């Protein structure tokens, strides 16, 4: 009776009673593949119809944080006829890396993850870039998505009253990203995008829906640990040093690519990027920082000055049109 009642309450809140296997897009090459995801006891239903109603938007957002992970769940990763095993951590999160037994071509490849007991499975994708391309690593909040990250009250207000379709990107930012995807027009395939953010995995489908709606180039999302409803007020406040680790992991995975880094000055992007540029200047073609911060920018200016000494192209801009002109001037776009 108790289990029946609990399932009923969960469904009344618009949640799914699991188990649920969430698989996030992974990436790799012939030497190393990676996939990650969550296993949940219950969680939000897939994003469906969006409504222009702040009450509906509030409940839809809250549901994204109504999750219960399953710790130590045995997980099977099925890839090209082979099966590999891993287990979830205490947060229900799993991450598996492996060396493929055969080569794979560039582009997206399907992957299946299921529980060992067969009670649930999920589908995902693995991406391999084309060789010799420039890879773009971008922050999300206040870099292309207007989020008010430095003001918790405004950030929560936007999250709770808007939805993934009604939210706005910065003016001309999509034009810039599309141009970076094409580059100089000499490659048949678009340059790969990696979106690295302090936003939580709870917002994965939300961000994907926003990108699809506004035409932001498809790419790999690398987000921060999932939060439960009680901690929603701390959304976007993940450990920023982990963000730097995720960026460096991408750069280690593709040592022959050069990189363009995009961020903003509201949180730690200038400091994270400065550390990367100072240690790996030959790997970075350009750094773009959107000027959003109000008040004293002296520390950000110091970071920019440090990066300029390495010879890496730096653009500290307010409007995306400036960034587009800069990319054209250094030959990153046609």
C-alpha cells in the first residue's frame, strides 16, 4: 500500500517512477571513449509542451530538481556489440572510459546503457570529431544564454518564470557560433562544440531544448553534479575548479586540435581560461569573454593582460557583433 501511494504522489507531481537511466552525449576517438549519465529512482518526465505561463514554468523547473538517485547501481554499456560494466556513485552518476577495439569514423554514433537487472535502459550518442579541426569550448550561462549568474535572485526568477523556449540568447551570439562552426568554409564538416558549465545535470534537457529552439550548434554538454530540490537556490554554483578539469580533459582527448574558448566575466571563466592559456598557449587560438560584470573589472583586466602576453588572441567584448568582427579579423571565420 505504501509503495502504491508513493508512486501515485510521484506521478501527481509530473514525475516518472523508475528506475530511469539517463544517458548524456559522450565523446572519444580511437584511443579513448567516454560516456556518462545518471540512474534515478524517480525523476522528471521528458520536457513536453511549453506554456507561456509563469506558474506552469515554475512547476516544470522545480520538477527538474525532484530526483532520487540510485547509488551503486550496476550498469552495462553496450557499444558496437561489446558490453562493459560500471557502477553508479553515491549521486547515481556513472562515467565510463574505455579503449575501443576497432576504429570509428567521425560524427555521432549510438550507444545503449542499461541496468544489469534489465529493468531500465537509455540511449545516447558518442561523438568523434573530424581530424585537424578547431574545437570550440563554450560556457553557457551569460555567455550565450542570458542568465544573470552573478545575481542569485535574478537567476532564480528567470529560471522559475521562463522556460527553455521563451529564454533569450544574447543578440547576434547564434550568428557568431554558427560562423565558428563553419570556420573558414574549407571543411566539409562543422567544427565540434563542447559546452562546459557550472549548471547542473538537472538542466541537461532544458539546455538541449534551448539550443535546438534557437539554432545554437549541436555539441557535447559537460555539466556539474545534480542537485536535489532543497538545494535549488544554489543552482549554477558548482565547483568552478571542476570546470577547468573538464576543459583540460577535452584538450587531452584531442591533442592535435586547436581550441577557441568562450566565456564571460561574471564568475570564474577569466581565471580558468588564463590558467589554461598560460600553460598551453600553443593549443589555444583565441579567447572570447563577454563583458557582463558590473562595477570593478580590475581582476578580469589583469587576467586578460596575462593572457595577452602569451600571444593568444583575446577579445573582451560587450556585443557579439564585436566578437564576430574579431573572429573574421584573425581568420577564424570567413
